[in-house]
């Protein structure tokens, strides 16, 4: 039985919930805003559905909408999915933009955020960007990928993954009945023969001499590069390092999960050489900036190209990221430390679940000795001898 009247709806002022019967409620917010809600319970599950603002939806229409939602739920139809369909299904271009907006917050790499849409704009949108996302099919996707599959294999693989993300997003939003058969598309594409290209790395045997040359001149790029090498971290983690992350007395640097590729906090033990470097960086601090390696633009970190330029000025074609490989090769070929300890230092996820279960800790004390030995080797003090700690 209905209990509300049009006059009562207009007169309602106190914040709260006013029932009309059959699960229909008028909600009045603290600021005076009014809206409609219908509550439905089926098979022991309770769900609430908004029906619009009371300023635009009169009581009679709210009752009609509530009745429609009840009938849809009773028939096993999802009212929210039906409402989305009635509002119109977006094109693939629109769906990609919406999916990008929802996903980009989980990506730590700003460059990746920009490239994600640009690859779709270059290779997918011209082919089916203006087609309804519900109508995009496997042949259309295959043809778009085939155009660059052999000429730009890495770009094509990334494009494939991004198209799949948009399609999966559309399925989750109720705009499509199902995903695209990517397995069929893969079989319909030619085999890519290009091998994965790794970051160019300096051989560990050349590192001590390189470090001596690197320290001959003091620039922000060279100082940051030295930090990358001594800590075996990624250049992005060094370039965005904050003073608040450093505990120079405790000899640790804690990189928060939000800045790590694996989205897990990473504690780095600092060797004597690392501590000396960060102490030197105090003299380069700019005003109240928290950045350890500030860039030329106020409040912005050092650019990645600054590290690349430092290497190019020294006549080298290696990359800053490649020094992680240099470190890994040194551990494998010059020491007896186990591979999992080196992987922990590099903040790599352990693929073997059984091994990972026994390595929940950061192995900080063991890594401290290993990073001290690495710093000594960089300084040319190890003489190339095998080093070991008690396991």
C-alpha cells in the first residue's frame, strides 16, 4: 500500500528515508537533496537501485520505475545492464577512453599511461574506432593487428593486449555479451620471429673502470646514475626518490609500493658508498623540495634522458636499466649468493609459488652483505674474488 503523497514528498525536509511501500523510498540528504531508491530482495540477496532525482522524477513515475525494476529482477534480468543498454552502447573509441580513465590510476609509469591510448589511436581507431564496441569482431581485430604484426612486433603485441582490455571492460559493463576469441586471432596471424631485445648492459668486468670515469665529473645525471648502479634499482625509482624514504642512520631506503613496478614496498639496504652518495646529495637539495634528484623544472624529478645523456657523453651505448643486468650477472658468475637473493635485491616477483611461500621476508640482512660486496666491486676493491655469506 502506498503511503507517500506528492505533497508529502515536496514537504519532506528532515534528512532520512521515507518509505512509500513495496520497497520504494524517498531519500533526503543532509543538504536537502532528494532522490528515489527501490530495495528488492530475491533469493536471500538484497539490492538497492537508484531511480533518479525527486526534483526530476515525480512520485507517480518513481512508482512506475520501481515496478519495472521489480518485474525485471523477478524475470532474472539485471536492471542496471538494461539501463546501460537503453542509454546507448559506446563505440570502441569511446569505450577505450572510458576504460583508460578507469585503469590508468593503477599504472605507475606515466609514459605507459600516454602510450596506452596512442597505440589504439594509431592502429585500432582507424579500423573500428567508430564501430559499436558490441559489434567489434575477431576479423576486424585480426586485420588491424596483421597490418603491423611482423613490421612492429612489440607494438602489435601491446596493441593486442590493449584491445583485449577494452573488450573485456565492455563485457564487464554489460555492453557486450562476450569477449573476442583471441586464441582464434592468434592462430590466424603469422608467427613472429623477432627475438626479445634486452636492455644494453655493461659487462661487469668493465664496471670498476667505468665507475672511476663516472665519478670524475659531478653532474646530477651522473650522481643519479651512480645511485642506480649502487642500489641495483630502476632509474624511475631513483629519479623519484624522496628524502622521507631514506633512513641514513638505519642505512635503508624504503620505496613505497605506489612507485614499484610490482606494487610492493621495497626496502633497499644502503652500502657505505650509497650512504656517502646520498649524504653528498644533501648539498644539492633545492629549497623545501622532497626530491633527492631534482630536475631542471621546479618540483619535477630528473628526466630519464638526463641519465641517458650522461652515458652518451661517456661514449657508451648501454642503458641505465642495463646495470641491473650487470649486477645480476656479477652475482651469478662472481659470487656464491643464491639466485633468489639477487632476485630479491632487484625486487623481482618470484614465479615459483612454493619458493615464494618460503621467502615472505625481505632477507634484508643477507642483502645488506651482498650490496656491500657489490659496492666494493664497483670501487674495484674486490679483486674479482668470489664472495659468500653464511646461508
